[in-house]
C-alpha cells in the first residue's frame, strides 16, 4: 500500500510540472572511483535564470563530476534545505549555508551569489541580526520543494491499471514563439510525454485535459489534444512506445543500480563517513530525479521483460533512507560552527516524507539497527567543535519578506 504522500502521484506530477517547469539533463556517468569530497574548491558561476529554473536547472551546469553531484549552486542549496531543514521555519546563518555548499566544492563567492539570486527570486527570506545575515525558505519555496519531493519519491511506485488509451498532443508553434515552444516541451517531458513524430507528442496516461490547461497557461492556441488507442498488429517500428529509447533507458537504470548497490553495501558495513554520506545522499537523489524526465512510467504490458525500474527504485529508497542519519550528522556539525542552538534542529525526512526522530538526537540514535557508525565519528555536533567558535559576519544580502 502506498504512503499517504503518494496517493495522488499523477496529480502531483502535473502540478509540479506546471509550477516549476524543468531543464532536464541525462544522468552523468557513474564511476566507482569518483571521489565524493573535493580536495579543493572550484568557482562555479550562476547564469541568469528564472526562480523556477533555479530549483531544477542542471542540463547546462558546469561539470561537477569529480564531486559526484551536478547541480547549479541555487538548486543544490534548495535541495539541501529540502532534505535537512524540511518544514522548519527558523532562519539559519547564511555563513552556515555557504559552508554547507563548500562540502560540494562550491566557492564562497558562488555560494553567496546563489543566496542572493534565490533571495531576489523570493525563494529565500533574509533578515539581519547585528552584522550577521540569517536565511530561511519562503513559503513559496517550501511548497515547491514539497511538491517536488512527492514527485520524486512517488515515481516508479505501483500505478493504476492501464486502460489502453494514449494521450496525444499535436502542435505547431512558429519560430518567433520559441520560448513558449521550449517551455511546452520541457513541461511535457515532466508529465511523461515524448515526441512520436515532429509536433506529435504521446503519453500512456489520461492527460489530455491537463495538457489543454497547459496550452492555455502558455498562451498556445495552435495545439490539439486527444486520446486514442493503437491499432493491433502494427509493425514494431510503428508502435507508440518507440517514442522512448528503452534500450538506453535500461542501461541508465542498470548503471544507477550498480552504483546504488555498492553504496548501500558500504553504508551497511559502516565504511562511509558523515562527510561522504552527505555528498553521496545528495548525489543519489540527483541521479534518481533525472529518471521521471527520461522514463514515462510505461505500463508493464508495454515494457520489455525484467524491466529494471522497480529494482532501481527500491535501491534508491533504501540507500537514501540509510544515509540520512550520517548525512544529518554532518549537516549539524557544519551548522554548529555558526550556531550551536540551531544545529540540533537539523534533521532528515525519509523517502516516505516522514521526519526523523526528535531534535538533538545523535547519529547513533538515528541509524537503523545493525548499521555500524564509523569509529572516527564524533557522537554529537558539539563534540567535533573547539571550545570557542568564531561567528564570522556575512556579506549583506537583500532583505525579502514573504
């Protein structure tokens, strides 16, 4: 039985696609030899982008493979806040967020640029206390992140039986309206559509009504949505499911599964530190959330035998949940350098979108039974800090009120 968070997955996907749009990118190659924590830092630039794209942009991001996570700093920061400051309204020192991004090789200047951009886009709310700047998620950002989390975690869950009907959209948009055409294509992919032919997109679910609403929102009048069945006996090259490259998709799933298996085995053996766990957990999330834009969640009767989606999803959920306590421990260590009072409030949510145990729990308390804590890990965030911690003043950020 699905968690209550997943009972309206199709509606979640549609709302999320409309609210956020998407700039999809293929998953990056996964190599076991990659280092998860950078030896140094790199300056990463943030291109001009909309508030929505600041969350999901990634297709043209600078190559960050050496850190295992390929996200622009604004999206990366929102991912981290959504994972470890979930449903919290307290403001964090901006210096702590700069340090948190530093764990992924983001330079201080790029991190502060990300904070400023998200503030201008009203996704973060800033306040001042003396010379220090504090930051929290805006209500709008929290809502978008919640929708996104449900979208990501419900993908691949058991779907309702298929009625054999396809949703199709035929459209013709002139070159002088390219921006609307690009926005339509990006959102169609997030809804599970793919191009069968030029100007004819197809999806295996009942989405015609939603697509008509999408056309209206984008101001596109030259589009027609309808539902249809395929004619029995068609040649293989004429089947609707050929709109997706299932061989390539299987290879991506297999690659992801192999990586997740190795990561989970190391975590179960207690061979992953909190530093690595933080980056690895973010990486596995980053890799998994590319699949909804690549895989339309085709009904089982349209898929090849032994389709790997279910196994990949199970491994993603198991590994993501398993790494939560260690990653949270690292986040608390970082925040504690700037605010001992706020550090214990950091937590994590599981793939079922349920919060971790109470505030202030140590890493050992959060770990599931049978999982070892690496011997070198301090048992609390405060244990890893010197007696006196300097609290640096932050650069001024524009104040935005929600």
